[in-house]
C-alpha cells in the first residue's frame, strides 16, 4: 500500500450480517488521476463509498486517504476528502453563498479565506453570478455544480463522486463530466467517480471494475481492453460482469 497515493485501499472486506458486500478490495488512485469505479447496481459501489467516507467501519482491510489511515487518524484522513453524494445535500431554502459559507465554517475556514475560496470555485463552475440565488431556484445541473464547488472549498486531495449525473439532462451531464476531467488535468486532485454509465469514461481514465463485491479489473482503459481482449469498455464491462462468482 502506497503512502503517497491520494487513496489506497488494501484487502477491504465488508458484510451486512451474513451477506458479503465486498471481498478483499484493493486498488489505488494517484494524484491528478480520474479513476472510474464502474459497476452495475448492487456491485458494492455505495458500500465502498460508505467505508471511504467513514460512515461504515470495517475490521478487515485498510483505507488511506493522502497517507492517513481512516481508522487510526479519521480526522486527518477526512480533512483531505471532498464528497458529492448521489442524493442532493444542499439546503434548498438557503442561497448558494449561504450553503458554501456554512460548509466552509464546518472546516474551520476564516471568513476572509472562505470568501476567497467560494469566489474562486464558483467562478470555476460558472456560477459566481448566481451566488445570491436560493438553491431551490437552480436546475439539477447547476445544483450539482454548487455541490462540486462545495466539495472543493477546503482543497481536498481526493474527490469522491457518487453517480453525480443521475437524473440530469444530456447537456448538464456532459458539462459536469468535462469539468471534472479538466479539474484532474489542471490540478493534483484525485477523483474516484462511481458510475454505471460507460459514456462518462474518457480514454485517459483509470478503471476499477467492480462486480458482485469483487474487483474484476484495475488499470488504464487500454490495459483493461488488452487484458480482456476487447475493443471497447462496453465489451470489457460485459465480459467481466457476465457471471456472478460464488461468494
């Protein structure tokens, strides 16, 4: 397990009672890398995210965020983490600015520092002019942009995206996909993006294919295609998830 990786997972397992959800998961995500966690519904993606965000705890395996062990140093680890959950978490009755100021305060940011960071991130999202609007007035794509801005305020090393484009129209979805990939190209942040949508994957991405609680493949798009002898991510994904292995 690397101490330099933005995210390092080794031998991670988890069960709900007798039902095994994850089996010996191991992979890493480096700084500046966009890793796509690809899997069908029920593959274990949500369970894995719950473990990374420390909503769940597992006795088996290790998780490090920017070198900090999530079990022994949870505060240091979570301070390096930004998250956009699948379900919206903004306060609809507060303005964009009020939502972001509240989040900045939770991270202990001074008002001056928070103001500068909020302006910077909203500018990057093309949302600065809408800072005073209530979130309720925004469409789904713009709300997601605000959530991404919020997740980046404290300059995390790792950004988790849990199917953030679900329910969005095609232009909004494409804008977010392009923005996140541009973010990894222009900064050292690492991204772990959980999705089941093949068209959100770019050719330079790193793939982690999860099925029935097991990692079926890890590597660049080209490496996964070579390993499976396929010509597209669609074909590779179908091959790797065709049959459910016994627990």
